[in-house]
């Protein structure tokens, strides 16, 4: 049994060592492909792999077609839109993610970006505090829940909208529940985005929603760039001097936004949400354990392409 770790952007060395140990202890063969500079190298490496661990690497139809022995792909992280899950299902390849392993890292980044925005990007001028400000969490999953916990530590008033989680479960955390996205945006100065990118959510953060936000509005996006309507973002930034947009994923029109709205927009140089030593190690270990459990016990708990 061959378990391949294929990461253009490598895991931390400690994570690789932990993964190798888990794979070796299970009696499987460990293989590593890091910092590859051509998809052909990936094609060659996956040819005889039975299991594959990736990070943000693109696992397309072409890659899957080259992987003749592949049974499982685990994306080390929560998002999995870099894997063609539909085609993988057609080829009887199980696709999993590792939910929760990066959550704290992403949540801390979201609050850090709020502080950065509130303090005017540390420009030497007087800013504002998060204490007493209202924060709306759009999607109350693993990350959203941790954002709420940290934000309450700052003294923020926290609310959430998530149609897939029972209201009483959210209220148990001391978080107010809104029944619609419209209500959430209309009643919060800060919005933290945690929705996935799919056919229903792409471009859903539109002018109708953003225009409802009160004075001093800031949207923090540590989810996916596709969920934000970029034309609507330009419009609201043009209309309102008080509106800020902070994102861990640079939009397609990033250059235009930075040129036109300096001091009102910020994008990390590359996606930083999971870029902590702890998250890196946790996600890699979880991926390896899930592969072992899949082969030894038939465990498909985290399968995303059922």
C-alpha cells in the first residue's frame, strides 16, 4: 500500500515526520513529493499511489486519470474545492477533508484582521477598539464558533446566521441568532465570512447585503474569494468612505481595489488562514490517521463525495 504526500507548498518537517511514522506503523509505504514544479511530476508520482494527501494542490480529472491505483484522497484542511470530487466519485475514489484541524488558526487570523482594520492598518493615526462593537458570523461551523469565543474575549457583541445549525445550539454559546443574512448584515458593524464556495453561495455577498451594514462596516473574509460579488464590492467602496474589506484571499480585481481604495482594503500576500505550525501539523496527522482508518476499518466519516 503506497501513501503519497504530494504538496507543492510543503508541510512543516515535523508534520512530514509524524505522517511518515503513522504510515510506517500501519505497514504501508510512504512517498513524498514536495515543491514540484510541473504537473507531469505529479502525474508520475500518483501513478501507483493507493492514497494521496494534499494541501492546496489541484487534483483534476487529468490527475485522477493518471492515478490508476488510487482509492482515497485526503485534503489536509477544511476546504476541498481544489479536488474534483464529482469525477473522483465516478472513479470510486473517496475524497475526505480534515475539518477542525485549521479552525483555531483561521479564527485567530480573522480577529487579527479586525484589529488591523480597526487600527487603520497601523498607520500612526487614531483608530478604534473592538470592545463594544457588533460582530456577525456568517456560518457558524468550527471556525465561526471559535471566532465567537475569541471575539467575546475582546468584549464584542456577537451574533450569527447559519440555517444549517439549530438556533438553540448557537444560543448555548451566548451568541444571538438572526434568521436571515439580511438581518445579520443590517445589525453588525463587523461581518466574519465562513461560508463555502458553491453554486448557491458564489457572489452571494452582494450589494444588497453590504449596503445594509451600519456605519463603520468591515467585512473579513477568511473563506473563499468566490463568495463575494467583486463588482458590488467596488460599488460599495466607492459609495462609502467608512466601508472596509479585509480578505485572506485576494480577489480577481485586487490591483484595482488597492489602487482605488488604499486604506480601506487589505489582502494577505497568500492564503494565511492555516499557516501556523500547529495547524500544519494537526491537519497532516489527521489526514494520515484517516487514511489508515479507511483502509483498516472502512471508516468514511469525513468523506465529502458520498
